[in-house]
C-alpha cells in the first residue's frame, strides 16, 4: 500500500475523484481538503474574510498567523509521511512547490495532466506545457497509466 499525497488546487473539479480512485485501490491518501474527519482544511478566509485584498505586508503577516502555522505544519507532516506524490493539474503555486519538494526529497512523483482544452472558472487553461515537469517520474494524461504507476511494486 502506498502513502499518497495529492497536490492540486481548491478550484480543481477532478481532485476529489482522483482521491477516490486512489483510495479504491487500497492506498492511503492525504486530502488537503479534508485532512482529518470533520476538518475542511486550511482557508485564508479563516484568518481574514477580506484576504483577497491583502497587499504584500498583509500576506506576510497572514503567513505567521497561528491558523496558517497549523495548516502548514499539517500539510508538511503529510508530505514527509507520503512516499508517492501526484500533482493534479490544473493547480497553483503551492501544489507545484509541494511537488518540487517531493522531487528533491527523492519521493515518487507523477503529474496528471488535465484535458488541454479545459479551463478553470477564472479562465486559466488547465494545462500549460512546462519543461521542468521532466523532473517527475511520470507525466501522463491517463488515469489508468497513473494507477498502474502508483501500484507498481505494491504487494
């Protein structure tokens, strides 16, 4: 059984399904949206409902808020726990940093590409070519290929 960290975006509509498929195969999965029963994950709005209007100083102060510290420590502990990382596109900066950390830590890493024509609700394309995705052990647009890769070597 693998311990899988799924890195993605709150706005990614397929993230919950990816979690479900990996769990159905018998693997443990960290879900940042629901890291524990009754826990709906970290939201900047818990610190400040008007967080989207922050300037750099507001953001830097928010990073040191106790709720941000708890959210970061929980996610980072899950990163250390995991042996396998799956980046589910589309996603943002945090998920990419998580995958970069995993590559540097020698974890198994995969990137699941969304359909090239898909866009997020803000119009951002679901997939944009990135050269450094070559750092990952697997880059695929196939859920089947992803699951075969996750299951490799599992007894």
